[in-house]
C-alpha cells in the first residue's frame, strides 16, 4: 500500500506501511527527545513490570515488531522524501495492554480482545515542525483504508476531546482527537469520561 492523501492546504502526503520504509525514517519521526523517543510505541505491548527497560531496548523491540509484523504496526507519512508523521494501527490482539486502560475497558463495545478482526488506532507522532498541516488527519484516513484492506471488521480509536478540558498539553494528544477521527469517518460509540471517547468505523455495517 502506498497512497497519497490530500491534507488540506499542505502538499499531498504519501503514506506508506512501516515495513516498506527504512527504519531511519521511523527514527527521524520519533526523534531523540520527548515521549515518542522514550516509548517507541510499546506502551500497550510491554508489561508494566518491564517498563524500566532502556530506550534502546524499547527501540529494538519496536524494530523487531516491524520486521515480524504481517499487518501493522503502523504507517509513515511523507511530504516528498521527508518523513513527517507516524500512526500506529494494527489488530487489537497485538496490544495486550489495551484491555487494562480504563477508557477501553469501560468504553469499548468489543469485549473480545483476542478478536483479530478488531483493529485499533492508538498513537500519532508528528514532529513539531510538521504540525498543524493535517498530517494526523491524513494518517487517520489512511489507517482506515489500511485496516479495511487487510481484513478488519472494525477499526477502533480512543480519542481525546480537547473541548472537554481547560488546557490539553500537546503530549496528551497522541491518541488523536475526536474531531480528527470524525473527519476520518469514525463515529463515537462511547464516552467513558468527559474528555475521552471511543470511536469506531465498522465495515460490517457498510454492506
């Protein structure tokens, strides 16, 4: 899958499955500072008892998951040849920590976390220099297409609603926002708390 998505006023973005890109491009998106460089999309994968491992160990796990993954763990956005964003999307069984999160456990109508036909969009990373250009929204739309192409029955997301909080730090927006997912075709199916919504695209309802 390689696709171009119109991201508003920004040039068309090329969005590519992570297995098809050099890992150096993933490293460029995640950077060396801030939460992405200390997590490497392992928050829902590494048991809390092992969370004290080094950044290098988390990075190595992520690189191995990319090598081993049949579908997922995500997509990389490019503006020309420059990597400008990341979106984690894959079947929920690959994310054992999701079931422990209250927003998911209290809000998802899909109780079977072993069901590989239910996919989850869990994380966005857009470097500061490329924000406010529609990169996250383009990745959300591409994630829906990617999941459907690979057999998903449902794609689920756990969105933040900035309107429900007085101030939301940029670091707290990594799951994506309600408005962004709405524009990507998701519908809200639950509101476990004022500021968090479970949102879905259901392909089994599309006929």
